[in-house]
C-alpha cells in the first residue's frame, strides 16, 4: 500500500505503526485520538491487494465506528491480524 507524509494530514486516515515501524492499522481521522491525529503519515487510498486476501478481509469488515460505515481501509488491519505481511510507506 502507498502512504504519504503530509504537513497537513486533515481528512486522511492515519497510518499506525508499532515500535519497530511495522504497519499496524489505519485509523480514520474521525475515530483517531488527539495523539493519533498528530501523525503525518497518511493513507492516500492507493490499494494493492491479492484478490483472495481482499475477499478474506472484506468478510471481516464491521461498521463499529463513529460514522457507522464499513471502512475499506480496515482491510489492511484485518490482513495483518491474519498473519499477512503489510508493506507500504512513503518512499520506504
């Protein structure tokens, strides 16, 4: 997946990484904590997913967020939880 680093990330989902810098999940701005909103690495909606992985992840989507929507961005977090390696970054 592609990510970007923006001076003003307003409106974008923030890329959450662990202490090692590995991808964890994407948090949409409305659902982000104030600390997460400070993250400048964002997901600009460029998807690249194997079809079988996409179907698996789509079956796990839930709408338990502030908008009550099914966030397509959640597929990467579900794939990571299923043991798939998620690679992406802004010039990484």
